C-alpha cells in the first residue's frame, strides 16, 4: 500500500507552529523587505499560501492520509481562485479588507493554480519524508 494513503496521527501543536511559521514567512516574503524579483515574490507567496492551506487541513483532519489532505487542499485552493471570477458586492466588500484579500484574493490568475499545486506538493512531500525518516527511527532498536 502507498504510504501516502495510510492514515497518520499528526501533532496539532507541530502543525499550529508550522502554520504560524509559514504565515510569518509569507507575510515577510510579500512585504517588500526582502528584495525578491516580482515573479518570485508573487508566485512564491502564492505557494506559501497554499502550503498554509495544506497545513490547516492537516491540523483539522489529523488522522487523514497525506494524499487526502493534499487533494482537499488543492480543491480548496483552486476553489478560492475560481471564486475570484465571481464579484458579488458582499464578497468584494470582504475582499476589500486586508484579511479578506489575503484569504480570498481579488482577481483570477491562471498561473496561481500552478503555484498552489507546487506549495501543496512541497507540504505533502515534506510530510511524507518526515514520516519515512520517523518510521525508520521507530523500527530501529
């Protein structure tokens, strides 16, 4: 059986710390304090946003497999991106606030979908590698 399909028990404390770390990194990344090329700033920030989505799903569904978490995170992130095609006044009102803009974005951009997939893939890969290394330490006497 694929190890990514095996349910695991995630540490909520570790995921909460990782979420806070990635959010802080993402805010710094997009702040302009670090001189990054526009492409790296934009799409790296989008990848970090999607990584937070992956971590939040892992936090909420701590016994689900890595694959399910990743698929759920991709569906959520892509849904948010496609929702940017819809501009109801109440929704644009939410988007006009800083938290609303950070979570919901404002305008659809197709390449963001790729950036989200990359961020989520990085999270799933890191989790899988951690589980593999941790499993080897547990197996050894």
